[in-house]
């Protein structure tokens, strides 16, 4: 092995990071679908040729994808070795979206390209993009009532979409025949593939400059350094056990809560995440798959220690166990559409809730932690066409050691902007009656939670059906260190003057709406941090003056501290 | 010298540009008759920037009675926004939507870390709602409640608001309600500080339009008071002409009119630097430039193509603070001289993103800084003169040896070299990201290095980016002030169409462009400033139907045919994204027009006094010092102002001047270009 000087090491690390960042940017810039182009629901990375482990990942990828592609890449490598998947050649690109082969949900479509040097596979370049549709029972793929994977969409095992640099038109026709608005997808496919080519060109120039042997040595060293850095961070956590639970409202089919039971153990320089005791696999789509469960833990830890470079080494000091037989490790044909958007955020919440005690300066009380997916599908008679509308929305962040939680922050797993009301009204036959702060929603605490969103949408024309995949309807985001929970998520359908609340609170499928009917959604507030009696009285008064809490609520939630005896 | 004919009475006087930066206020004065140039640099006076401006004019010994034109770049509005030291401002908006300005568009400041803070420009108790509603096509759904408007206006006035924003949903489609509400407000409001949402930006997206309007209103009184006071002071000292102020679009505007669209002055400082680069590049015959302005805490980068300043309608001045009016597209890409180096817990060298800022600043400032920075590395390695800048060389060496060298097993110098190398890699990466985002390849550009620290790193950075040439202007440290003098008069227009190209009425397009051009030419004529020519630059923003991001397509004139637009768009799309999407139809989203009045040429060769130039390069040498280029190398040091007009040399060399230090790396070839610039051919 080549001896590496620390300068070359740092320079190669920056170079490999740059390769991934450029892939991320190229993908978003060229992508057709707003989900990728505007919401950045994609990620790019470099993976080892031996076992698919993560070498480097773009810093602008959607957080939910931290570490996920190392699982799908490993599956591809194993399937090629065993002959199940056809062997690669230069210029090939595999496509795969099978959740059970190291994926998330079906809409997250991965491309994986072997990168060759001197006739050998040097590493894999892979990326994931969230396609707006991959077929299935409902447009967009988020069916709250699906009970099997087939209802969720087209499932692709790893197959070559590009062979020697040329797209397989026959396979493409099969895909197009199974997804909605297929004519626009070619724009995303070309962007996704060309991002990998951008990465390959940049990676080649780094290898040419520093030499293959040096880069190989640097990759090994980077992995060790990341592991050492994470291990050093873990020393901030006192040895012992930390327990927490998080509750998913229901699976969308059976109206019972699902429990994530987590015991974090800090011992022998490692951190073990034990999920034993969590609920068994569920009938509806709130199952998670192994890769998503692992990534949810990784992304929570990255929120806590954002400095550690994204490399397989960063995850080495972690052991994740106890998921077998629970809904966090579902197998075919369990439906999984809720895993990436909702269950992953509950897993992260459990990690935060467990570790805030050990790391009170670094971890916040629970954030709203739902993507707030509201889908509306129908026919617009004025435009003479069918439509599918999605409203995603934010919620309050948890209070923290330093300050109150942010209002209307994006989901734990996302970094996307919400669409403007004006754009929604241009495109769909709806009228927003309100887009406001969810008053009173921030969990009380020394530093209170941030406020959620309160919006109301009226259907203007034609018949439509409303669907919801949200969470935190049963219990609000958890307060920490004596702080109180944030307000729960509330969905109301106002039809013929009657207020209907979905049975599953945060999840429902195909509720019929007529013109004049309204949907009101109030998203969760963040959890409070610390005892609310310790809150600065001037800040309590300020929140009342600004109408964020009613005077009565404030008096109840933020009691005057008792005078010392 | 000026090369054109104008009325003599307008052109005998001096032309002054004065730029207020974070630390220094810079002044440059040109005398068109004699060709003489005067420069001044004084500390910025933060409380009232006018004191610094006057001090600079004083230092330059300018007789204001003989000054014909003063163009002023100010950070008054920038600082007000960033520090939220704003005029008390009220909002009247559509019922149900007063929180839009606080909710933003659901983001957090950074991808990782579930924290963040945001202070809205207008607090919640000063955001009032009135019944009214338009739909997306501009049809009235709920009539404007005029009595409610009057009540809200009075309430905000009585609450002590000085400025007022009227911001209704879909006003871009039909501004009638905003106009009527403004009329009602005008009769009740004690001043002219009323901003309508549609007036600055007639484009959909309620948050971006609302923030733009709110910032405009909230800085309007501050800017008007400031320029008014400064104009009075200048008048008292004999200045008889109109004071002009730099706008963020790279144009200048009369101080009498600037406050109406005050938001356009946010980002005016970086814009003037880019305008100076455009001008200098054009004179030097180099029209593709990446500007590289490295300061103490951050670095600004812009990409100039075909001699045009890049303009964007979508600048975000900080987290969740979008200002959507046309502004020069300058990107802040992070590190500056104060970026801190460290070895992390895993044993990896890191540079930034932490910065020592200006207080305490780098160790070499001698203000108590203890952690090694990029500036300290430059001192330690002899790139910056230890005599001129090094107050604490031993301390710097010790910090590098202990904090960086020891954990990496390196000596202090090797450690400092590593920090510069890594800092350059990060900077190069950031510049590559900017170029990718606009679809350009850095190798097709020259690097225009300015700011105090830009020329220190430019040659090494260019090598990292495979940029073949570096242009270092005569006075890198006063580039922004120069930009004020050489900027154009400029008016920008945007009209949203948002139609499929198939169905667009091309006669209407031509009529819109023609109307805008007439208006722009009228505005320039009204300003009464001498221009040599007025030209119009046309472009459209297009996209494939179903997409959200826009692509700007320049047009040769204002009468495009549908076929020409289709072809120009497809070509531009392929150039940018290397993707052909023949089966998908495009949409015509925005029509953009800039009417630009070009001001008389200014001779830059006198920025360095020709009388001071020596006959030979060796005569300009002030000494030799040891500089670290992978090892200590005896390196000649020159004084820039003494270099002959046709100087050539091969690196390594250090060139010092009052306002910066230039490092010519070993093997790089430097020559002067007859315009007073240094042109370095990298690795030549």
C-alpha cells in the first residue's frame, strides 16, 4: 500500500466529495420533474467495488438517502456474483427500485453504473431520484390503504437500462407502459444517467492526477478517519442505556398505533440501537425495509454530528439490532410506501428522544417529523383535464438548548421547499382560504417548540378525491428534558357543512369532495425543551402579544415559577 | 482621451466613484481633461457612512465645485437587512395570509442539524388582513373591503409604522385591488413610503414577492434619509450636480429616485465589483471572466460571459430572504482569509467553514486570535510581507506547528502549505459548482482577481481549475469604487406571460418589448446623465412544459418568431444540460428587457501614475525574500507602481502595492497589457 501524506489525503477527500456534489447538482439542474429539479429529492454517491460500502456521497442529497445506496449496490454486486443479475460491461447502467433489495419505496428509482479502470471495476457510481409516479393503485404511489407491494407500483429488480452506453428501448417501453405521465420521464432518465457520466469524468481526472494506487489508499484511510471521528464524538455520550419510544398513528389499514421501541446502549466505544419490542409488520403501507431503517438511524446521527464525512466509516461504530420480525424490517409483499416519508422520521424521533438526555446541548426536542402529504385527484372541467395535486407542508421544530424551535421547518428527512399557494391555484381548481401559523401548537418549554402550519383548501370545480399520508395525529412531537409535547396533526374535511375527521386521524384514502367542500390541515408543533416555568417571562408575554398563544393558554402552559421558600 | 464629442460644460469636471465597504471606504476620481487619477482609502464609518465618504473626498483633496459626477455604492440597505435594523413597517394583506412572510417556504438553514432561527421583516402584530381575493387568472372572487383597508392603514399608522406594504394574492395577474388600497392608504399615510407587491415584481410566488416588497418598504426611509443627508453635505461643500447611487443590477440611479425602489440597492457593493470587471475586461479584450473577490470572511464569485454581467432575478441575500428583482448574480462561496484551519478528531485536516472574522481575526492581526487561519499561512510562508503584516510571526509559527503540524507529523511550514492547498481545493470546488449551475466550463474563462486577498491566491487557484489566464487589475483593492464610475445607466423590465410557445401571440410579444424599450429610453433621457449610446438587451425565460426551472435565452432583437424561439431554446437547453427533449413542448414564461445607457469611456492606464514607472523590471525590485513554494525559495519582490509599462517576468515573484499583494507562482508568466493590468499565463 502506498504511504499517504496527510495533504494528499485531505485533497483526495475533497476531490471525491466534489465528484458527488457535482453529480447532485447536474442531476437537479437537468431533471425534468419538479420533485427532483426543485425539491432535490435525489442523491448521488460513490460505492466500493467489493461490497458496495459508501465511499463518498453528495452533500446536497436529500437526507433520507444517507447511506441507503450502499445497500442496493451491495445487492447488485451479490446478485451479479451469484449469476441472478447479468454481469456488467463498460457503459452499462442498472436500474432498480425494489424496496426489498436495499431500497426505500418504489418511487425512489436508483441507477447504478460500474466505473472501470484498466478493464476492472474500480467502484460503482449510483444515484437515486424520486420519480413522480411508478404505477400502482394511486397516482404518485402513496396509497394509504395498500396491502401489498403490487398495489404500490411497478417493481424493478436490477436490470440494465443502458447497455454499453445505449438505452434499451424495449425495456423502456415496458416501464413507460406501467407508469403515469410517462412521456415526461425521459427527461429525468437522461438527467439521472448523465449525472453518473459527469461523476465518471470527474473521478477519472482525479485518478489520472493522483494515481489509482494513491486514491485507493486514500479511500481506505478516509474510512478509518471517519470511523475515528464518529468514535470520538460518541465519547460525549456517557456510558449507559437510553430508552425511548415513538408512535406511528396507524398503518392506514388497521387503526392501531405502531410502536418503535428503542434502547440505545453506549458501551465499549460503540453505540447500539436495539429496536426489539417494536410492533410486528403491519398490513398497511407503514412498513419499513431494512435499508431505510438503517438510513433513518444514520440520518438522525448525522443531524446530531453533521461534521463527520459521509463514508461507511462514519457508521462503523454503530450496531443496529432487534429489527427482525418488526415492521422496521418488512419483507415482500408487505406494502412500504410510507417508509421513507413517515416511518423514517419516527425512527429519527426515537433516536433524538433517547439521546437528548445524553447530549442536551446537541439534540433538540422532537420536530414535527411528518412530510404532511395531502393528495387531491380529480377532473377540472374548466381545463378539461384530470389532475393530481400534492401539498406537502412543514411543521414546528423542537426547542433546543439555545433557542426556540423554528416555525414551519421542513421534514427531518427532507430539504425541500413547499410550493407557493399562487402556483398551486394556477395549476389546480382549488382556493386556499388560509395559510397561517398553527397558533398554540408549539410545545411549552424553557425554549418552546416552533409552530406548525394551519391551511384550508376549498375545491372550486369538478369532483375530486382527497388522500392523506401524515403522522403525529395521536400524540404530538415529544418534548424533552421537562418540555411538553407539540400539538398533534389535525385533518378536517368540511363537507356539506359537516366536519369529518378521518378514522385514522392522519391517514385516509379517496375521500370524495364536491365543489365548495374544504380540507383543513393543521400540522404539528415542535416539542418543548426544558421546564416551561423557566421560560423568560418577557418571551411568554411577547408570544401572547403576537397572538401565537392565547393569554389563557399561555397562563396554563407557562406557569409562573414558584417563589423559593 | 475621451474619444467622443459632448457638450463641453458637462465634461470638464471630475468624475468620482465612492464605495463603502465593511472595513474601508474607497474613492477614485478621474480628471477627464488631464487624465489624472486620485485615490483615497479611509475607514468606513458604520454609524453614518456619509462621514467616511466625506473623509475620503477630503483625503483626495477634491474640490467638489469641479466634480461633475459622484456615483456612490453604499451598504446602508444591505446592513439594515442583515442586522434587521429596519424602519417600522406594516403589512396589509389578503385575509388568511398574514403569516406568509413568517412561514416562508418550509426549509431549514442547513441540510443537517434540526435547528434554525428566522426573524420576519415585519412582525406579526404589524401584519393586518383585509377581505379581498383574486383568483389565479385575476378575476375578483371577493371585492376589496375599502373600509377595512382604511381601518388597517390607520391602525398601522397609529402603531408608529413609517412604511407600508400592500401585498395581495395574485396581484401579478390583476393589480386592481392593490392599486385601490394604495390610493386609500395614500390619503391617510403621512409620507410616500407605500410599496405595492406587484410594483417591483409582477411575478407569481407570494412569499418571494412579499419579501421583496417588505424589504423595499423597510429600507426605503433609511436609504432616503441617508442619501438625502449625504447629498446635502456634498452640496454644502460645493457639489452642484445630482448624486447617483449604485443599484444591485449594475446600473446607477439618481439619488432623488433611488428610494422608490430601494430594495434594488441591496447587493449593490458586489454588483459594482462585477461592473468594474466587465469594463476592465472589455478594455483588455477579455470578455469571459470569473470574478474572484476574496475578503476576510467570505469570497464572492461571478461569471461574466461575452462581456455581460450575469443578472439573476432570484437572489437570496441570506437564509429565507429572497430578493426577486434583477440583480447582478454574485455568489458568496464561503472561505476568506479568516477561515480557520484545524485537525479534526479523526485526524483529518480541515479548513473552514469556521472563520475568525475580523475580530479577533487571524493571529497575525495581533488582536488576540489564537487559531491558525489562511491569512496566517500566507504570513508564515512569506507570501505576505512579514514586515508589513506580521505582528506576531512567532505566535503564528507556533500555532501552525502545534495545532496543525504536530497532529499531522509536519513542520509548521508544511502545515501552512497544506492549509493553503486545501483552502484552494475548496475554493476551486465552489467555483466549479457555480460554473456548473450556469452551464459553463471554468477553463473557458480568465480569472479576474481583486479584493485584498484575491491576488494572493489567484494563480494557484487558476492552476487548480485549469484556468489558463489570470487578470489582475491596476487597483484590486478599489475595484468596487471603480465599478461605480464605469457602470452603465440601466433599467430592467420583466413581464410574465407563462404560455405554451405554440399558443403565444408573437405580435403581442413584439409590442410588449417595444413598449418597454420606449419606457426605458425615456427613463434614461430623464436622468440627464451623459451617455454615448443606449442599447436594449432582449431575452426570454423558457422551460419545457411540466418543468419548474427556467432557462434564459438571449435574443438578437425584440421581434422573435415562434420558430426562432423554439430553435434558440432547444440550442440553449442542449448547451446547458446536454440533453435533447425533442418530444416535449416549451413554454414562454418571461420577457426580459434591459435598456442600457453606456457612459463615456474612462482611461484606466492612469490608475497607476505613469510618472512613477521605472525603465526596467529590475528597477522596480525592492528586495528578495524567502517564500515557501514546496520549500524556501529566494523570491524577488517588486513594487507594482514601479513596474515598467511593458514589464514581463516569470514566477516565482511577489508584487506588492498599496492595496494588495500578488503572488506569481513558480513557472507562471506575467506581463502587463498596456491597460495597466497584469496578465498571468498559468503554468506557461
